[in-house]
């Protein structure tokens, strides 16, 4: 079966366009993503990041990376694993666009000591 994707809209508005952000995900991920309050924010590195809120019983909440959840590394320290976005678009959360790499590989890529088909990097710190 061919790869199928769907675009969803974030729950927040882009300041410059006054429109919700458009996020692309695999259609297979739609049931899980539909249960989450997904929004776009800037991460600690100034890059756009798609996140969702995990609300605790005491009313406190934590912002968690949707890309890390979809790639199965939720709960793994960002100092160990990071996500690369092949098309340099961190709003494109199709699995074929994301690659999990080590922090060491990330450093080599940004320092120019190695090349990669995955040119864009989005570090998502755990908060």
C-alpha cells in the first residue's frame, strides 16, 4: 500500500499568517494524534517544534514532543537521541521524513565532519 498522509491543523495560530499551523502526519498515526492537544511552539533552540500537553492530576502540565512520541523515543533523553527531518520541515511528521540519530552523529553533522541526506535537525529537549 502506498504511503498515505493527512494534514491536521494545530490548536494555535501562527502570528505572521494568522492561520493555524499545518502539520503533516501518516494516516496510521491519526487515531492517536486525534486524542492529543497538538500545538506548535519554539523549542529551546529556537526551532519550530510540534508538541502536545500531558496534564497531571494536580493540574500541572508538561509539553512533550510529538515527533519523539511518533518515533518511539518518548522518554529517551535528548542527550542520547535526536530527530532529523529529511525535508527540513519540522511540521512534517511523516515517519519517512524523520530519522532517529545519536547526539554524537548530530554533532558530526552540524560540525561538518560528515554528510547526511537528512540535512535539518530539530533537537527537542525533554521538559
